[in-house]
C-alpha cells in the first residue's frame, strides 16, 4: 500500500516538536500521555518567549506595545473563530482552563435558575463538565447513563430532559475511553424536549482529533483546553449570541464589553500568543495537505478550510493508529481494554486507550511500561471519575496518542504490554 500524504508529512510534523522522542537529558522516550496535555511545537515556545519580553501588560495603551498587544489578542480570537467555524457575533473568551471556563459560565447562568429547575450531566464526561453544574446546586442534577463502550445512552438522555431543564452538558469525546459521542444526535434530542435549555459541549478531548464546527453542532457553548491543542496552559470558551441575554456574570466592573465579559482581570499575554502560534501550526499543516484535498470542504473560506483539512487528515491517520492498537490488544492475554474495542469501529473513537493487565496495579503497569520501553503512559482517574465509577474501577492505565505519534510507537506499546503482562 502506498504511503498516504499524511504519513509522508510525518517527518516534517515531528520536526516541529523538539521533544517528540526524547527528554531534556537526551534519554529516548515515546510520549503517550497526550490526553493530559500535548507537546508544543518550537514555534509556540518562540511565540511565548517573544510575548514575555515584548507584549504590553495592558493592550489599551497608546504607545506601540499597547496596540500591538491588542492586535495580538484579536488575531488570536480570529484564528479561534476560524478553527471552530464560529459565526460573526459569536463570543470567544480566554481563561485559565476549560474547567475555569465552565465555572464562570455556570455562575453567569445561575441567577436565572430556581429549585424547580434541573440540569442534566452525563456519566461519559470528565469532571470539568460535571462538577461546575453540581457545585452548590439548589436545583436537581440529573445524570445520563454511559453505555458499556463509552457512548452516551441517548434514550436515557431523552427521558431526563424536559421543559424545566436549564442546561444539558456533555462531551464530544471521552477523556477516559476515547469514545466519540453522537453530539448532533444529543443536541437534536435536547432541542425537541427542552428548546430553551442551554447546551454546553466539552470539546477538551475532541479538539486535537476532530474538526469542530460549532455552527453544525448546534450547541450554545463549547470549551476546550489550549494545552491539549499543542499550545500553552489555558482554556477557551465559545458562546453563541443567544446566551448573551441570559448571562449575569460575576466580573469586575471594567469588563462590561462583550469581547471580555467573561474574562476576569488582565489576560495572560504569553498564553494568548502561544495559542495563536499553536493554531498557526495547524493552519500550516492544513496548507501542506491542501493539494490532496482538492474539491473537499469547499464550503469553508480559505483559512477555515485549512483547519478542517488538517483535522480531517489527522482523524483519518489516527484511525490507523487506533486500528493497529485494537487489533494488537486482541492478541494479548490478561489485558482488558475499556471502550470501543472492535477494530472495525475505529470511526467511533480517537486513539486514547484505557486498559488494565491482570495482576498489575495501574501504577505498576505505568512504571513497568516506562522501564521496559520508555513509554510515558498515565495511571489514575484521568479527571474521569464518573466513567471509572461506571466501570467499577478506581484507576486505569491510559495510553493516548496524538498525530505526531507513529505506527512504530503503537507497535512498541503493544510489544511492551505483552511483555509486562
């Protein structure tokens, strides 16, 4: 089989990430903890260093660094809008994390709710999109079941949503299991049963793997983490204009303009510039892949199309990584994989794998994979305690790939699991 254009680009992709195959001391490693935070390209580190030196603390000053900093903020917001296919008039806010974004959104919506209302969350989510809605709740919190493979039980969702539902919060992709949820199907159910409910999507785990189109999803708000999208620590909240009339945000008085309404205090200019550079890296990737995408995704303007081309190609390539891992795990005794396990169903997942080996605790399995093969995987609850409760586990080992990982990385993981198990 001839190499795909994406595979031919892998040497260039990997060259953008100086730490892709070694630690600072030079030791070789394979990084498979991408679900906890991706690596960053050199261009992101350079942009952050530049901002630390030259960005103005406040963008409103008249001397040169002030307008330059304001332009950087707006440039980054424009890139985010293109990345998400946001409509004109949509809001984009920066915050410390996706979790912080959702707490701010909850506080801004809360004054409109009373004890007779309800909020619907799911057992498929990680806690960033559960805890904010449960915290100090004076309303009923309803939980939608997770199917055994990590999918959302849409029939259970339909039973729990009704006209008194104020928010329905769910995830685009499972942070714990890698399952891709039927987000559009969930939105349709909510719109049919509770037209006024606010639909909030957690795209933290989806953003580095799938092309997001907020207009097509039909939600009201969406969050993701920039540090899981090849950028610095931070979070982004997108909202459609429908929400603006519903918000009563906690804020300092100067933050009354729509552009900064849900941003508390001064922005982190270093993180903003790093986010801009991460998005530009993805745009460059899309530009290099454009010749192979003639006639595809033509409904998007040029820059938006480059983002969609890049993420669509990433999804296809990562499906091959998933297929190899799923096929290999089937052949290893004493290892249990959770989530979608059929190689023929790779379209229902991203390359994040939660598993256990009989006789080894998750922590010991993490340690042994590092000792045997230099594999950096993670043991714990992965911010996904609701998922683990549903599986009857307190902790699992998780290997999570990104688009700079290779099929040889997947083969090394399989050989090491077979050896230590």
